[in-house]
C-alpha cells in the first residue's frame, strides 16, 4: 500500500529534524573546543583546572621540523601532605635531522594552584632515550626558604628561595592568567642550577591566525617577553607568544630562541574534556 503524500512529508520532516539534531550535536561538540562565555577576561586557575587539556605543538626551524612538544596536566596528587597538580611536558626531537639526533625528555612539575602565583613544590626531568631518570631535580622548601637541587640522583646545590617560584614549566599556565590584559608579569625560575626570571608583557593586541588544531582562523592575543636564563634546548632571551581569545586563553604559538636559532612552536592538536566526566 502506497504511503500518502502527508505520510511521506511527515517522514521527510522527521528525517530532516533528526539530521538537524545530529548536525547541531556535532557542531556543539566542535564549538565546545573553544568557548567564549566569559572571553572578556582571562581565566582563573580553577577555571582552567576544570578541564583535562592536552596540547600538541610542532617545533620548526625554517622549513625543518625539529620535533614535537606535548603538554598536559596529568592529574591532581598529594606530595608531602600538600594537594598538588602534576604538569607534564614531553619534548621529542626529529631524529631524521643529523644535527639534532634522537631526544626524548619528560619535564614534570608538581605545583600548588593559585591565581596570585602558582608555584612549584617539586620539579624533575627524565632523559628517556638515555634511560637517565631524575636527570635533574629541584625540591622547593618554602618553609625553610631552600631549594634543593640534584642531578642523576646526587645532591649538587642548595639555593635560597624567598618567593613563590618555578622551574619554568608553569609559564604555560601562569601566562594565561594575563593573556589579553595590558599588564606585565614575572615568574621566578630555578633551572640548570641557576635562578632567573621570565618577564613578560601581555597585551590586548589582537591578531587573526591559522593553526592545524582548528578548522577556521582564530583571534589571538599577543604577548612578548624575555627569559634571562638558559632553559630546555638552550631556550633563552626574547620570545613572542599568542593566545586564543577564548575562555581558557589556549596557548597557540610561540617564537623563541634556542641554541640553534629562532624557532616557531605552533599548536597542531588540542583536546579537552571536563575533569568530572
């Protein structure tokens, strides 16, 4: 028995509605990658920590891909009676480039989350390809104003610490608390058995830029700064960085100086989901 025109139209309408619902759900999922509910201000630490974020960056020197950087907060944890967060960055080199060779280093920070100045309680670096774990380690004892440095498991030095500090990694989150403001900030850093500072100037200057991580161009805020120490792979001196103008100020790009010269670090993949999921 042939369906009536009204039944056919009803079926078509139902299919169309289901298709629209499917598109809406898919679109909303993509939109949730970048949200703009309170983008007029930078995020707080609590707002950033609501999300499990994973960032993957490509590192390039001219036309050469030098390697890849992956950063994420693995989870919250407890260390010496303190509730902390574990931030991990994995840097791998492009082994096909002769003057770079194969490198895989894991940088780990256990830190206290605070909007005023998140600070490190423990930092360590694992040289994975050479199986040298705890290749570099710093324990921050703020109560006794000491930083204990060790290398390859042996104590090498003790420094005085008088302010909330880091071993560099926390700039990844600390800088997002300022992105979009016209404001200067500073992060004390202990690394390579020396103390230094990352000083930066966040601006409200906006630029439209394109990244592999997003289907469309995105608006970004520009920041410039200086590191007066030598960090991973010889990172030092002046740098530039760009942050998406979304609620979380996603770090999208950085231009930095390393031992090789000026390199560009660009976001190629970004994932996030709520921690309570």
